């Protein structure tokens, strides 16, 4: 059951305590006019009336909006440079949709999709795509015993990756047909967990990669979208403004144009002053063309309309006038905060990952809160676990024998509190409150958080073994005890617990998503399933070829497949879209129909072909030992 007190316009991040990191590149193809794109072709006949390099022909183009998101996992940071992103038509024409390279941290986008580019493309049938990644200057960190550990990405032979191209091909049923005046949708899923095997024992850790991308013509997962870029114009009559798209923390470049709609409920923070609705638009207009902006909201594909819930502009954008840090507060000593999982967004250099940062706040520090229009919040609201963006000045970077220690002075700066995500197991349910065994806050395990000082007295400090979540009118069934729970909301102000947390949205075990992963070693197995049919797959849980990967992650609960009393049944969900794929060394076959998928799988597992790994996402019923999946992927070692 997914229960919500209100919408969640703020930034939130899904976490889990085990390794299930994925990346989604969502290409939302609309018919509005956007920026340009380069093309190459060996076939002059393929040149259409639409010329992506000629604005006078844009009326004949479709527009592809390229956005990025990620799924939850234990890659704490996965930053690489994206060199290009191309689409290929049925007759072989290559269309470049990314006007310049950009640097992306794939783990930034868990409950969120980032708009990367808006490019005009010619009407055509697009059957494939390619993304080129540069790992030479990458930043990759994994979790090891509650702390971050640097990792290098290698190929399966142990060679460190420098540059790689990932190519996908759409299924015949789901090719991307771009027609002038029509909208279409393509979603590319780069599953980091399914394509990486991580060894945290080595120093640095290694992430052996067999990278691949799957594609969907309609989204299986839908998330809020974030749009960044300098202001181009404002229309108060239309209740819109337009930006020159500039994704992530890029400081230069033009990735196309995007119109942002606002409503009477849209919250604005412009130059650290809050507004609502049209007053925010007026403040944005007064700030002037070129003002940096960030908007988060929802995209209605049918109406080709993006509507913002929250807009930040001017000095309220991290890294513009001041340095900034993004992460979770893990400890507080007076006015000194320790922020972990930190991304440093410096005002004079590119963003980078740094695990722990010390921040000093004071009486003059401005405090804002996503989804809350109260303007008189104080630093007392900043408690343990809270996810924050803090704007200030990097005062010093001290170095000891182990790691540099960064200190940020925010005594005259500002803090924005973001919606924070809890993961745990229900202990007790009572009216207006649920007490849980807290497993993780965002992507971090509860053991790393120092809850001293959170309560009105030491005896009232938050206890992760019995963490008290105020649920208001959100109710959970009494039989939820012992089951997984996810909660979105805010920790109680420092020194004011109990309760320890106020939930805005609570997701109980009936809707907590699960992930299944099993591997059969480098040689694979010829018999991964006891049976394969239209009624599902029966996984052979006792197969002797099973290697170290053999788990279901049901919220915070890790279930060892080899210890279950029966084989696990994997079935497709009955409603909504699903995606199934079979990967081999040189191909990727995708299906939206489960029968097509199992027919291919049955024919492929002919005794000469071995299965190397399988991944699935969906919901797990532990009583029935049944996994109902909306995504299933099998990696085959074909001779």
C-alpha cells in the first residue's frame, strides 16, 4: 500500500542496503521545437526535409528530449563523461542528440530524472542507439563496511576501462517511429548492477563491467523530472518560462530549449527569497535573462507539458555565487554538522565526490524546506539523517594521514532541507505512529548516524532499533509488523524528538519493491530453470553452478535463494507495461510480451547455450515464494 499525505515536490532519493544500482536514460520524444543536433550519413537519400543544423527547417522535425535517471543501489558515486549519444534510423542514418560532452554522476538520479538535452531530429523509424562513455577521469565509489571506497571499472578480463560504447537495438514490436506532429517515448536502461560485478576486498575496489543498455518505447518506471539551465524568457500570461537546457552542474553549453509551466502552487526560491505561483514568475523575470535556474516537477507526455513543483533561481542554485555541499547529516555538535555522501559543488571548479564534510552554521544561516512555505525556519530544524543542500564557502581543506578534511562556512549561507527516505522493518503500529527497526537513511546504513542530541533528553534520543515515525492520518494494517516499510519525510528538529521523523508518504510491504539477482559463474549453467513456460519461470535454487550472487532484496531484507525450502517462481505482472530481455555477447533481444520472451529463452537454452546471470525487479511474496516481475533479464553465453 502506498499512502501519501501530500505530493512530494522536493528532491528525494531511494536507498537500499545492498548492490542494486541501475541507470535509466529516458528519451522523451515530443513535437515541440528544441535545440540542434549534428548528423552523419553515408546515404544521401536518407537526408530528410528536417535538417537538425538548420533552424529554418525545425518545423519539419520532431524533438527528442533526453533525460537521465537512476535506480537505487550501493554505488555511492558513479561519475563518468558522456561523449555522445546517437540514434540510428532503419536505413542507417546516425543522428547525434548530444551537442557536447557532459559529466554525469549516475547515482544522483534515483527518484529523479534529469533532462539532458532537447534536440530536433528528422521524422524516421529509429531502431538503435549508442552512448559513448569516457572513464579516463571517472569517479566511482562503492560502499564497504559502511564507508566509501574508491573503485575502478574494468572489463571482464581485468583491463581498466578508458572509453566504451554501449549499443542497443529495439525489438521489432517496439521501434521508435518519429512522425512530424506526433509524440513518442523511448527509455534506455543502463543497469549497473546487472552489468557489474563488484569486489570490495581489493584496494581500490573493482567493478568488472559487461555493460549493456535495454530500451523501452514507453516507460515502465516514471519519476519526477529536473530541468536546469539559464533563463531565456518569462511569460506571465502563459504562466511559463523558458530555459536554455544545461544539465547537471555544467557551467557552459547549450543543450536546447525547454518551456517550464508553473501553477499557483509552484514554490519558488529566487535569490534566497521564497515566492509562490505568479509572484515567483515575477521575481524570476526581475532576476533577468541568464539567471541560473533549477526546476523539478512532472512531465505530461500526452500534452507535451512540463510543470514545475519547485523552482530555484539565482543565488539559490548551488555552486553559483557560493560553494555548496549535498548529502545527509550524520552527526551534529552544536553548530557543526557532519555531512556524509557529499557532493561538493564549488563555485569555481567542477563538482566532485567527498565522503565527509564538516559544515558550520549559525544564527544568520537561512533555512528552507522542500514543500514547506514557512520562511522562519532556524538551524534547530537540522537534525540527524536530514538530506540537505548547504550553500556557503569552502573555508579550508585540512589534510591528515588518511584523507583531506573539507570545512564549509555556512554561517552566512543557506540550507535547503530535502525529503529524506527511510528504509526499515515495522515493529509496532498504532494510531498516528509507526515504530520501526531502521535499516537505512537514503543510501546509508543506520549504524553510521550519530543520534546523540536528537531527543529532548538523552533518554529520548532516536533509537534505530525503535525509530518512531509520526504518520498522522496515514495508517498501516496491524499485520504489517515484521514487514518492510519505506517512509519519505523529515527528521524531527534537533533536540525535539520523539517522534523521530514525520512521514509524508509511507509505503508498506505490499508495495515495497524487490530485486532478484542470481549468477552461475563465468562458465554459466545449462539448466538455470526447472521449468520455462507462459505461466512463469521456476528457478532452480539448488543448482550447483550458482555463485556468490543468489539473493532477493525485499526492501531492507536480504533473502538467500539457496536457503529457501522450494524453488522460486518468477511470473510477469498482469497489468501495466513490462520489459523482458535476453543478452548475449553481441546482441540484445527485447520483448514486451512474456510469451515471446519465454519462447526465445526455451529455444536458446538448447543444451549448448549456458545462462550466466539473471536479474528481475518487481514484488516478492515470501509466503508463496513467488516473484512478480515487471523487468526480467537473462544473460546467455551462446556458442
